[in-house]
C-alpha cells in the first residue's frame, strides 16, 4: 500500500481544502468521499425518490456513474443536507466502500477525506487527522464559500444546517462521525487556512517518519 492520509471531520471544518493542499504538497491524488453521498442523493432526488428510503438509495448507489462526481451542482448546501440523510443507511455505505478503498489502494497512495475514513474505510491509513472547528466558525466559512459560488445563503440558516448535520452524522449507528483512536485532533477554529495547513502537514510528516516512508 502507498502512503494514505485519512482526514475526517464535520461539515465546514475545512477538511476539503486541507485535503486538496496536502495532496498537492505530497504529490498524492485526493478523494472527497462526501461527493459519493452527494451524488447518490442527487440521483435519488432526480428520480423523485425519498432520501430516507434505504432501498431507493441503494439502487441509486449501485448505479452510480463516477463521472458525475465532477458536477459542481453536488456542492450545494441542499445536496449536503440530502447526502447526510442518504448516508444514514448502512446498506448505502456498504455499496460505497469498494470505490473508496480501491482509490486509496493505488500507488503512490492518496489523501481521502470524509466522516469515517480513519474509523471504517481506511483503518490502516498511515496518517489520520480529525479536524474540528466550532459550529460558528464553520458556519462563517461555509457562508463565505457559498457566496463565492454565487449561492446567497443566510448565516443563521447555515449554522442551523451545520448543527442538524453534526447531530445526524454523529448520532447514526452506521459509521458515525467520530475520531479514530489513533487520529490526531486538529482544531482549526482560530487558525487561518495557512496555519491549519502547516499544522496538518506537520502531523502528516510525523506520521510519514513513523511509517518509514520518509
Ligand atoms: O463532506 P460533505 O459535506 O461533502 O458530506 C456530505 C454528507 O455525506 C455528510 O453530511 C455525511 C455524509 N458523508 C458520510 O457519511 N461519510 C463520508 N465519508 C463522507 C460524507
């Protein structure tokens, strides 16, 4: 196995940005696993099905065409909310395991971000980071990001959405959002993106030295 970095954390914690920057710095491809759940949600909604219907979501997950993962529409706030509902179903999570593991299994390795990467999907990852930030800091970042994408969202609504998603992602019985026992916690509430990246890179370099793949 190549060098694998697992990054988990709640919505808006900055894990996507950090994963992209780490991947570029390390020369590793990056996989955003949230896009899988978003793509299943998009397919379910497009078919007029219900995201709370496990059988319908499984059907959509089995028929997933990886090319749709590049669709920018998947990144909307509404799709994040629907993805969180789809992600509750154990059978949906099961269908999506292979695509994530086979991406990480290729040389020279990968940076994979999500909610259960260090705890379930890639338990053997050499580096595991669990990123947190206060709900308010995450809501402020998400608000700025959505505005940048041309979506006009209200801060209060985003904060409520983040709290709802945290509660659902943490409370579900299948692969709930939680740090792996061997993950390093990184709280980015008071960190700029550059400072968070420097901290994440130090965590990864320490893990790389330990794993003997320096
Ligand atoms: O990271 P994101 O906001 O794109 O994720 C959208 C939803 O997908 C998230 O609220 C929960 C779910 N998800 C998951 O359950 N497991 C993952 N590894 C990634 C995302």
